C-alpha cells in the first residue's frame, strides 16, 4: 500500500512516499481504508523536526477518515463499511488527561494516518457524522476536538460570554463555529481583511486586523467596554501569549493550545494573572467522550467543517508547504 | 396612584384595586413608573393563599418593567428615563443563594410590581435589553432568570445535550429558547398538539403529547436511544417528579422549579437516584449577576420573549384566571 | 474450592455453601486467593431477594481482599504475592458513571467474592494500603469508596463545612473518618448512646440520639445556628429522606446512598429543594480512580477501617443476620 | 492619634510616623482601635514604590486587628467591644472577584491599618476567632485568605493530593497548615535547613533545601514517583515560575500569588501547559465569604497562625527590613 514516511525530520522534504505491506487486523482491531487526512501545525512540527524525537521511520499525521474494510476477532462496535476517524489519543476514553496519553497519540508516538490502510483498536476510532464527507470528517480529530475541549468541556461556554480567536487556522475556525453554536460573541484577529470578511460570514461578531492594529488586545478591551473576553484561544505562543493575557476578562481563561507565532516560550506578566484573577489552562486535544459529544453537537446543528483546500496524496509536501505559508483559512486536507 | 392589594388571600377575588400614595425616592432609591407586569405561578399561589402568610396588605407580583422617573440622593447607576425591571430577589447580587434571599423578594415578602409607581433600591433594578418592549421585558425577572439559572449557571448546558421541558408555561418556553440558543436538543411535552406545533416553530426538536402518551418519560428514553436527557426542567411537582427522574440520563440533572401539577409533595424513587447517579437541584430564580448575564445573551441573540396575551390593568383578575386555566403558551402580561 | 451460592434469594437461608472448581487465569486475568470479605446492605438485599433478579446461581458479596496467586498471559500490573481488593465496578476506571456500570458489578451482575479463589481482570483489582490487614482492606470497595465519592469527589468537602451522618453503619463510619481527615465538623445520629460515644472517640463533634430526639433534623439546625449542614449522607431512605432535606443548609447537598430505613421510596417535599436551593445527588459507589485516590489518602493519614466483628467463613449467614439486626458499628467481616 | 504615612515611596525610609485626627464613625461605619497589624510582601512593595502610584499620603498595611470602640448610625452587625480584623478587599463579599476590587483594597487604594484608629464600613470587618490574640488575628486578612482561596475555594484540596510550597513566608506557612488540615501531603522548600525542620514540626511531609538542591522541581517529581504535585503555591515569580510548572502534576494547578524571587515577569514554557494539561490561576486574596469560611475552619481545628516576630509600633521600619531580609518564618507583626 501507499504511505508516507519520515525518517529524518529536517524539513518538508523529509516526507517520503513509500510502499508498505497492507496491515491485517489483530484481535480487537479494525482496518480503516483511509480516504482523507488533514494537517495540523503539530504535523508540520513533527515533519520539520521541532516536535520531538522519532524512534525509527514514522507514518505521520494524526487525522484521517475512512471506511472500515475488515475487523479482527472479538471486535464488537464496528462492521465493515462503517465510516470512522481515528482518535488523536488512542487511549484516552474519558475523565481527565492520562499521564501517558501522548505515548499513544497517532502521528508521533504511534504511526499516523497518511497511509492507504491503518490498523487501529476498535476503541481507537469514532463514527463520522452522517452529513460529513471523508474530507470534512478528516478535519475533526485534532483541531475540532481541541476547540471543543477548551470552550465546552473545560470552558462551559455560554451565550453571555465573549471569545477571542487568534487567526483563521483550523482550531480558531472550529472555535468560531462552536462558540456561535452556543450563542456566544466572537472576536477574531487576522492579518488579512479578506479572511476577516470570511470569518464574518461564518458568524464572527467583531474582527481585528492585527497588522493594522498591532495592539489588538487593546482593541478587544475597547470592543468589550473594558471588560475583556471570558475565553481566549491562544494558538500563537511567543508573540501573542502576553497580549492574550491582557485581552482576558477578570476571572477569564486563556487556553494554551499552540505556538504558531514564534514558538512555545513566552513571557508571562504574572501580575496580570493576579490582579485580574485570570487562569491559563493547557489544552491537549481531548478524549473519546469529548469527540463523541462534539459529534452529537455537530450532527444536531449540521455544522460543516471549513475545508480550505484539498490536495491529492501525491502532493502531501505541497499541502504542508501551504500550511507553513499561513495562507489557509480553516483546514488543509490531503485525500488518499 | 393605582395599585392592587391582597389582604386576605383566599382566591382570585382577593385581588382588590386600591388607591395608594405615590412613593418618593429615599436615599439610594429610584422610582419606577411601571408600564407592564407579568404573572408567574408563584403570584397565583400568593393571591390564592397557598404560598405563605401575609403580614398585612400586599401589592402582589414579582415581575414589572417601566421607566425611572426620579432618583433619590446618592444614586449612581441610573438616570431618569432609564428603562428597567425589578429584580426578583432584591438582595442577591452574586455568588450562591443567600440564606435570607426570600425575605427580600418582590411580590411576597416585599411589596410587588402591580402598581403604577414603585420605589426600589438602585441595586434592585436592571436595565432592559434595547430591543424589548415593556411588555416583553416584564416577562424576564422570574421565569427567564429561573430558566437561565437552571440551564446555564448551574447546568452548563452544551450543544451535545438534551433538555426535557414539561408544558408550555413561562419557564418552559424560556428554557426552550435558552436551550436552542446553546445548540442543545429540546424535547417538550404538552396536552395540546397545537401548543406542541408552536413549540416546534420556536425550535423544539421533539414533542410529546402527554395526554395521548401518558408515559412520556418512556417516550423520552425512546427518543434518546434509551439514554435519557441530561437536563429536565421539573415544573410539575407531584404529578411529574417521579417521571422526570426516570427521564433523566445517567449523571443527568432534574431541576426542581415548581409544582404546577398537583402540588409540592412528590414521591421520590430513590433507587433511580442511585443507579443512574441522577442529581436533583432546587432552583430559586437567580441573582442580579445571572439576570445581567442573561440580558447580554438575550441582546446578542435578539431573543424575543413569548407573550401569550396582554391584559389591561383593570383585568388583573382575568389575567390570573387565564393563568389558572392553563391555556397559555409563554407569559401572561398585565399592562399598567 | 469453597464458596457460597445463592440460587433462590428469599432470605438468609438462601446462602448455601458449595464446592466449586478452582478458577485459572485467562488472558489479562489474575487469580485472587480471597482472605477476607465484608458485608454491605446491598449484599443483604441480594441475598434476601429485594435487590434484583438473579440469572442462575450467584456467588454473592462485592467486597473481598486477598493475595494474587497466579497471573494470566499479558498481565502487566501485578505479580504473584500482591495484596489486592476487587473493585465494586469492574469497568468504571475514571470519569462519570458509565451507563452500563451495574452490569459489571461484583456480587450481583458478576460473581462476587465469597469464595476461596476468584478470577478478575487485571484492571478489576487495586492494591491494598500497606498498613491494612486483609480484614481491614476487605471493608473498602463498597462502603469506603461510596463515602469518598460523596464527600470528596462530588462534595469537595472542606474544613469549614458540616456533615450529617445517619447511624453508624459502614458508609457512615467511613464518612466520619473521611470528613475528619478533611477538618470538617461531623454530626452523627444513632439510637444507641453507646454507639454515639464510640463515634465521639472517632472524632464526631456532635451526636444525636434519634430515639430520644426523633426530630433530629431540628437538632441539626440548632447545632448549626439554624444554618443546617452542607453535606448529608442519606443512607436511610424512606424514614429519613425528608428529614435529611430539612437538615441540609441553603445550597447544601443530600447524597442518596441507601434505604436502610424503610426502603427506597420516600416523600420529597419539593419546596425544601427550591427555597433552600438544596441538591440531592445519587451516589453509586465509585470508580477505580476514586478508589486509588482514597487509598493514597488512607495511607498518608494512616486511617484504620472500623471492623465491628469478624465471622468465620462457615458463619456467613450469622454475619448477615448480625448486619440485619443493625447492632453493628462499622463493618462486618467474614474471613475465608 | 498615631499613624504612619507614606508620601513618596522610594524605600523603607518612606515610612514616616505622623499624628492624625482620630476618626469618628459615619453612617454604617465602625471605629476599630487597632491593636496589631501584620506585614505582607505587598506592603513592602507599596512602601518601596514597586506596587503602584499613590494619590497623596497613604496609611499603609492591609492587615490589622483590633476592637470596635464605636459604631455609627444604622450599624447592625457589631457592638462596641467586638474583636475584628479589616477585610483586604472592602467590597468583595461573595462570588467571583469583582472587576473593581483593587480600588477598594486596604493599604493601597484605601488607607490601611498602620494607625491607632481606623473607620471601616460594617461589612468591611470580620470577627476574630475566639482562641486568637490580636497579634495572631492580624496575620489573617491577606496571607491566610490567599492560601485558603487557592487551596480550598479554587483548589478543592483533598487528602489524596500533594501540595508544593515555596519558602516559609506568610502565605506558604498558612498553606502548609491549611493543607494539613485537609489531610493532604506537603512538600516545602527553603534555603535554610533550620526553617525546614520547623516546617516539619508543623506537619510538612517532605522538605527540599533549594540551595543544596537547585533543581527542586526534579526533587518534587522524585518524591512523587514522577507524578508531580496537584497544587503548587507559586509565590516566587521570575525565579521559580517555570520550575513550578514542571513540578505540577498532569492536570495540576499552579496558583500565581507573588513575585518574591526576582519580580513579576517570568518565562512561560508553554508546552509544559499543553502536554501536561496544567492550569495556572491567578489568586487575588479573597472575599468576605472566604474569610468567614476560613475562620470557621480555623476555629474548629484550633489553628494557630505562626507569628515570626512581634515589633513595637515605633519599629515599623525595622519590621519591614526584617521582612525584606527574608529571615522570617511565618508572619511579621507590628503591635500598636
């Protein structure tokens, strides 16, 4: 079968097409014929070598959607033909994050989804909402569950609250859709007025161009009568973290999710924590329970993930390059 | 000024029009020219003598909306012309329910809103959302805040969850609107197919006629693949409480709010609590903070309260009779 | 091996000694040589036929402690010689109660611990705190975890709060010890002054003899300056449930755990819920995570379970009779 | 009356004794004859000019205990002779931190307690637990309430959990006592073995000398089998914040309270948030409700604050110098 491997992650060229033996299902496993995958910034980090060490060649990508084509002995939950996605964390079913969760994550510790066929335990996949295509479903496991975990599971978002979103990448656009699904107010930033216009079409209430308004945190305070936002989805890291703290309301929360802007070390102005009683919470994707809850909400509200662009399997490196360029709005998909 | 008094609460005839001296504002008080009031089942209980003792003649009704026509010394929050409603609990600003809250509730311990002019402390009123008329705003203080407190403040309702509503009275219809505002699924019961059709127009996902389906709790289980509902807004009391417990999901919550159906003593099947880990929570309207949060959500989402029928001041007793008949859908309003 | 069976649960005589084949460990299983078991009111209900239907002969009792004498293939967590107890719920590891938890509970849906040897999945047992004997450890799985779940996991008990305990059975005495471990105030009831004196020795701050003070809920209010208790551990059911509601503080919680006094149907005075904002929460024992957290606390604070009396294996029926008589203080143990 | 003033806060010499007119009580006020005050690091910052601007001469210090010697009109809660402390936040009664809380804080925005007599609103003081002297009670308003807010109100500390404390200043020693009151495990650091020995006498389970073990966060992991601590009370700021993050358990919380070590700007290693799901919460002292709850716990458990040293009124500057030297263990008190 076709797949990609990373052996020595030193740049996008590390992504090499390979021919691998087709897997067959062990006890409790299903074989998924992967039809579409999606890219996350983490995948970019894995491929370019900034995420962590590899222990031999790795099939990358945490997110993939497909069809079950065979089931191993004792599998009870699935039948051939079921449409599923793989869970980011293969062994986090419910409750708080297990200490060893990252040792069972697709696309880094475990082989990922950029392959024609993958073998997963029956509890490592979840059903795809009926109204979604494989391309759409492939966007869910990492970015959408992360946004859901932050805003809904941990954030208990409600219609009286305001959410600040940084940029228009995968997590931010899902957070926009999930926040609007709960009646909340959304303020979103971007360097592109065109992207901000598209965000408005998706329901964003307020937009800030951070190129023309570099002190966007002050703009957030202005837009909220000085109060700030109850929720800030912090995907930027170094360049945005201190501003995110200042954009948060008294008793508000900043969810630390990524480091797209300048990396994962940031300056923390501690008095901003104390005098405004702000919390910062790390968010590590989410559990199967969260994914399933999100699916119910997506189905009921007929949410459609925003697919920025679909690349063919042969153009996986170009897809990564597209993500690296930051020109996308929503999710970048690779079909298989 | 015109007002109504109850002296001896023994039935709707206890409601007597009276002429009272017009109030003038003490330090920290505002005078509200009441333009509209709304009825709650509690008012009916107060008037008919099933709510509690009176200590002398009482102006009834907790809910009223109007305009500030004068402000006393040291008032800082309001100006003449501001449109406000009175808070149900005059001294519950934030945090959990104070032990003495009911000693400062409008329309029973304190004089209520069924009068042309009322004097209230400046912290005893909140602003009316701009898009609402006085008639619409008058429906908020008791029923809407109760629904908000249950589903949002205590319930943290989310779009993956299901809410069961009993009947189409004030609290239930607000709960329907608030649940849909948060993307949740709503199952509602009524004895009238016509009311159920109207509930569907407001967004209800599923309807159950409890006359033709007396075992409506089983219908709830059927509609949820046996899972039950995460939230049940229990307004019925004696006749519905045990069924509400059975309609709740494992780890679900039944919010005890009223006793419209048969009174406030019910049978509690305790094993239903234990084996399904169900919680029952009493809900006592809500705080000023909750009311203000709800107002933000109402404004942002342009929610319009459902006014069943508007009665003139002179027909207050007819309005109560209309409520007693149970023929209403949403809120019954009396203008002044 | 020796064991007991119930075939037709119609009374304590239903408990019959049998000789059964010794189990051997399947993949992922361990064999526990059971050295001590303990009795819960639920076991009494199972044996006397008031708990639920049996599907064939059943080895009763959820609680047992012993030593691992062999491990099956692929077992990773345990070695021969490890001292363990069985988990009440074999498949509730973490997070909220699973809907199917009771289908995997020892001593009713699954065979129980009143046998010389039992085979359990490796995740179905937890280690015994080092300072406890088998007799002491056998008291933990049902009663202690229930008390921990109520007061700590769900109740977040703190040193400023008051707990009301009904009687001196297993759950109440563990709740007493756990409450005192967290610095809280304990008020306990009993019909025996001698038992109340023993409760005082264990740290109870206040005692009420409910025989001489039948309105014990009023005594609770007196002892708390009218405030009531933040936590009431409701093990009594029919006879005590309404009183427990009245003994609860505004915003307090009644944990529904049992029906020792008059059964599982009780009258619910709904206005007590509403005007005092009281919550009632069903508690169904607890998860492995809760059990392990409790074990850490027990070890650190060197808590010793209170063993009322130890019966030999041959006297299992007498042990049940002793429990039925209600003469015990703490836990009744049967050695094997 | 005698008092101290700061006019130009540029160092400890800024603290100048002055003679001020004795206050008399306005409506709703009480006059407290201050008998003892205590120092917090914040007071040191105020006096040395690193806390914030002054608007004219200021009486410093947030913490003071004394006796009510007169009450103004309409005061209901207090009588002459009542023993009270002032609340750090004069207008935070209950619920979450109000946005304007710091505008009503003693000893900076409002005049403080380093004076013979102070006038405070009747809701601005709380009773002193009966077993405490004025010197002991004067230590409570800032440091003890901060520790209580972090560990109990927000942290829901329980007996299965571990707390890490940095140094032996006021907040840390109260946190030690409060943690032990709830049965938790305490790991404490200091540069002095003598102080660590004293901490052990107070119940600390583990001690780390951070001079001999600069990587104390690794020592915390070693002492917890690699798990880390559920709660870290972060008083150090710049020098300790990143280490505190690494010492926290998966799903643990770091409470940001101070910047004793190197100031309030720190480096935040964001991946430590994400992969371990750690939360950082700012803590701003606490509300009257928290103070009252803490008092109940202190009374019930007969907790005695640890007074390091008592200075006479005339030696206020020496007391501040003593705090600055960092030689103290617990709280530094100034009598009046």
